[in-house]
C-alpha cells in the first residue's frame, strides 16, 4: 500500500526516486511479477532456429572461349559484352529465392509429412519457404543462404529438435535446388546449341560439297592439278624452247652467209627453226603435243590463278569452320550429358544447437525495465490523483500598457 508521507510537492527526479524507495516493496512485487511473467512467456513462445550455408561465387570458365575467340577474329577484336560478376551473383541469389527452388525443397524434403507443416498444402508450403529462406550476397562475393524455422507455442524438446534439423535441411536443399536449376539451364542451353550447330553443320557441309564440285569441274575444264607447279613447268618449257629457237635463228643467219640457201645444211637448220617455232607456239597455247592434258595456255594463267585461288580459299575456310563446329558440337553434347555440380558449397548448413529466438536474457531485461517503468507510472498516477504531486506551470507575465 502506498504511503502518504509526501505532502503536496512538485514532480522531479528526486521525488520519483523517493517514491520508489518509500514503496520499494510494491515496486519489487510488480517488477518481480512482470519478470516472472516474461520468464514464463519465454518458455511458451515459439522457438526459432537458424542454419546457414555458404556458396562460393561461380568461376569464370572458358567454356565459351572458342566461340569468343572466333567471334573476335571476325569482328576485329571487339569483345562481346555479358553479365558482370556482381550481376551473376545477384541472379543466383534471386534463383535461390524463386518458386522453382521452393518447389524443389518441398519435393526433396517431403515437407507435407513434417509436423511443422502438418495439414498445409503445397502452395502454403511454398509461401512458407519463401519466408523461411533469406539469401544475400556479402561483400566478399559469397552467397549466404539462411533458413529460419520456428516451432509452435508450448513446444517440447522433440519439436525443437525437429525445427533445428529442418532449418539445416532447408538451407542445404536450397543450395541443391540452385545447383539443380543451374544444371538444368546449362543442359537446356547445351541441347539448343547442339541442335543449332548440327543444323549449321548440315548447311556448311552442303556448301563445302558445292565448292569441292566447283573446284573439281574447274580443274577438269582448265587442266589444273597444281596450278603453281604447272605454271612453273610451262614457263620453264617456254623459256627453254624460246632460248633454243633464238639460238637456232642466229645460227641459221650465220649459215646463210657461208652456204648457199639451198644447201642441205641450211635446209636442215631451216627445218629445225620451223620445228622450234611450232613448239614455242604450242607452249603458248598449252601443250607441246596435240593431246597434252595437263598444260595450260599462258594467256589464261592470270585469270585461272585468280579463280583457282578463290575456290581453294573458300574450300579451306569452309573446312576450318566445319572443323570448329564439329568440335563445338561434341563439347555441347558432353555438357548436355554431364552431371557435374555447377554450384560449389563452401560451408554446408549444420544443425544449430542454440536457438535464434527467444533471447531469454534480453526478454528478462525488457521485463525488468517494463516492471520498473509500470511501477513508477502507477505510483505517479496515484500521487497525482490523491493530490500529493503536481507539475509546476510557468506563469505567463502580465503586460502593463
């Protein structure tokens, strides 16, 4: 019971401490009741357990190095822009929080059979998982996946252990779900790329067959086997025949000065010169004999060199493209069939031994503060009601005209 030993006094901090001292028994009883109630409440409220898994940032792989180099060689060294590392991490974090990962967790852990989700349908469980999971990217680039699972009111040791165990299972299942979706995405991309490459390969092989046929027809029509070697041989023959012809013409001129024009020796040289002139004419037209199938007319060599070079160039380019596409096709086929983890876990979630909440010490401190504060408010209210306390009001000065 409040003692009324205080006469009407002005409210101050000293008076508040004096009230508490005079009514310390009442204050202790009220504060103790609030603390005891808080302590009992800490055993009643749901217990929450948090488990955390950590995922390493994805490495920059060289899976597309060949394609990037190929494109850069065609574009003069220009780089092909893509997602930055920070955007990739944020994307992975968003995937972890997606409905697909929540469905994966629900199916993997069969949460319908868990006492914590007893009676809930799939949609309710997926929404609950969204609230349970927290995914963030720390400043070091690690993806931190946390799962907070709570018990119901009046929980026993079994339900607490179930909640703690389930928090670790959900965090680890979220990482597995991220890896599963990422691998499925990579396999889907690899399958689409393989199908596209196979289609391009068919077209390019048809083009290469067309170029091969055109080159074969060109070689048959123009008597081309190895144009460089043939041209070299024809030029050597032409030079040799021309040199022999010039030499014979000079010798014939000298003989006509020493012998009669109708002499057998002059006639023999004249016939030799005629034969050499015919041979030289044939080298210009392509062949020393009437049925020469490999000689090329020298007048056609510049045009033939240009056409032959273009055909050979196109053939080599198409062969290189087909070789590259064949390599890429097998790489994508391997990627499509591979079952390698795309997400590397740094720390797996372990079953937490300590609860996240309630924090009993903090609750008791808050209870103590509220008990004291409530006691003081009651005492002050009672003092104002019975008239022992008052608040001094500042009087407004009267202005004299």
